[in-house]
C-alpha cells in the first residue's frame, strides 16, 4: 500500500479561499471538496502524513466529525495553525514537528516548514513540506506536498518522485550527474 502526503488543508478557514485563490464558492464547498478528494485516493488502511495546517476555524465537534470522515491512518507533522484541539485528535502516531522516516525504501525528512538543508540531503533523503502554498519552487530533493500544489488531494511518493525528476532544473541536473571535479568547479 502506498503512503500518502498532504499539507495546508486549512479546513474551516474562510480566509484561505481568498488568500490562496482556492476555486471554491464557500468554505463548506472547500471542506467537502478536500474530504471527497482525500477519500477518493486514500483507503482505510493507508498511512497518510499531514504536514501541518490541518484545520483552522472549526469547532472541536466539527473538527472531530471531519477527522472521522477522512480515511486512512493519519499522522500529523504540526504546523503553525494546528491548535491544541487539532493536536488532541486521535492521530495514529503522536503529533510532532519533524519526522525522519523510511517509506517505500526512501528516506524522508518531513516538516511543515521548507528546509534549506536536512539530514541525509546529499545521500538521497527527500524533504517534504507544506506552509508555502506552492510559492517556493521544488528542487530535485524537496517538494511542497500542500493541497494548493496537488489539485487539493493527497499525493503518493511515486508521484512525488516523478515530479521531482521531471522538474529538476539545469543546475540540479548538472550537480546530480557531476563528478568530483565538476562539483569543485560549481562550488568555486
């Protein structure tokens, strides 16, 4: 079973519609669209990692209801908008700020915030993050998994790998294929 990743759902957050130009007429339509797209991809036994900003503006009761509608074993990497009532939901693992994990034989560094450098970066570890709502370009080794970047749905590691390979810039391709002498030249 594949693992899934997402970030920046902002369930219940009216202002996110304008702030991020999300194509929904109301926050109710937004939240329903997020839940439906999630449940069309994620099965009940799938692991899904939410890299922050799950909800903002829902009452504790509404939050528990929406949480219960979402399929999968949900893991939270806390973001700046995740309140105590979000942290207190029955997550499959304790919420944390950073997670280093190996899934599908791939080492990952998970954070709500985009890192500039991370452990294992030069050894193939991929960094996944949210927070920027698609405003920062991905690199060959890091990717924004937020709903604004991925059609308001969770994404698989396979899709992320394909995206990173297809969107590597010329300098990144040169570095990825460089020998030691070339790396010294680029560093100069």
